[in-house]
């Protein structure tokens, strides 16, 4: 069974938009990460603690489908949830909505790496595993 959506509100600020007031495509990636980090914090994991423990979580796959534009001054909801784990790779699904209407969907995959060596962990670090299993 899949986890319920974690909902993270985002206000579209001027720095998120182009000159026409339309959200720039790269801003969405930033919002996805904000929601993911907030989800982990809600589970008791401060991302800085994970980094201090020697773990990086680089993005290894990213897919975004833009369905409707988002404009300066609007509030959108970034809905995020991890997929069930298979191995150490972490896959997240996202829906971005405005007043209940989906404006974007996305998927992000992360691979935990040991910072010192740059090698993939064979098992998730305990801090990360505990947050995901909470």
C-alpha cells in the first residue's frame, strides 16, 4: 500500500518566474526538493544530520510533466510521497495542484552515496531508514 500524500504549500515568488510572470520550469525542481526535505524533517530527520553522518542523496533520475502554467503570486500545493522501497534507491512521486487541479506531475529517484568514497550504500544508513520507516 502506498503512503498518503505529504502536502507542502508553495507561494510562487518573482524569482520563480520569467518576465511574463509564468513559473520557470526549473523552479519546479526546487519545490520538489523542498517538499521532500520537509517530509524527512516531519519524520524526525534533519537533512543536515544526514549529511553530517556522511550520506549524500543525489538525484539519479528525474521526470516532470508540466500540464498547466503556474503564475506569480499563486499558491500551489506540492504533494509528495515515497514509493515502496526496493533496495536502496528511493523513488518519490509528486503532484502539484492549484485549487485542486493538477498542474504538474513528477518523479524523482535518489541513490544514497557515502560522501567520503562516493560509493553507493548497500543498505540505507540507519538515520535515513528510520525516517522512511517511521
